[in-house]
């Protein structure tokens, strides 16, 4: 029986990852302090409009994906008084900053958990709402790509979790396994999306988090192999 596990990336395989707000502050450099651009003041501008948000256009891929995000970043900068030319330059630079693998921290138990699942006969894949270059930049540079048979990225697929279509694309990428699990930290995108697609789901989260409807809830990835 063919069995597959799809793993989310941010907050699942990683313990820490750069928010778009942090990337925007880093992209602005020393001027961030000059214009009072902090993660907190940027927060309201980034709550909507991304391809994976309910009001976003999830069909955007490639350069169209980045055109959408760059426009949002520039608007947020200018709202804080950053001059147009500087705002435009920093907005474009965010694309490079988010690909810096040094900003990500892979969970220390991740490689062992992935290898243990493979040993038990599961094929590992990634399913992530992310930017188009994510696989060849962050995934490869962090040394993670070798653990996975395939990667499904929303910025390439043109559809985002929790839309059922991306789960159907993932099934096709895995050649329609008889049993599929989703491991993720987001109760809506990962857990509800997977359950809605007819998959089993494992929620990695912190103590005290409300039950998401997942088949299992874990605190660490090393708990997963013995649950399968």
C-alpha cells in the first residue's frame, strides 16, 4: 500500500521563521529606524491581500505573485512616510531577504522524524503556502530537499491551502497514495484543509491550543513516527 505524508514548512519543520514584517524591516535597513518602521506598525497592512488570504488572488504565480506582494510592501512603507523611491527599492528587496536561509531554524528533531517515517514506509512530501522560488532557495539551502520525494508550493501551483484543489494536486504529485497524512501547525490551512480533502491530519502545536479536529496533536515532530 502506497502511503504518503505531506509536511507544512513554516512553523512545522521550522521552529522559527521570518515573518513578512520582519523581512520588510530588514529590507529597509537603517532607514527603518529613521522612519519608525517596526513589525508592529506594519502588521495591519499585511493581514489581507496575500495570495493565500481569503481576499487574495491565489492563482498568482511567478512574477505576478511578486508584483502583488511588492505593491503591498510599498504601500505599507509609504504609509509610514518612507519616500517613494526608497519604498520601491526596499519593497523589491524583500524578495531577496525572505530567501536568506540564515533566517530560518529547522527543528532539531526534523531530520530524525522524516527518516523514521520513511523507514516505516511513508513517502515524504512538502505542501506549503509559499513564494515561487521557495524550493530551490530555502528548501535546498537548509539541506531539507533530500528528505522529500516532491514539493508542492502554492506560488507555483496557483492555489493555496486550505483550498481543496491544492490537496488534489498534492495527491497527483504523490501518485494517489492509498493513505495520506498532513502534518502542520495551522488549524485552518493545514488541518481543516486536509480533513476536508479526506486526509488524516497531525497538528503540531503548543500546550493549551484549542483542539483543531486533527487525528493527533503533538508538541514535537519526534512524536509522529510512533503514531503511524
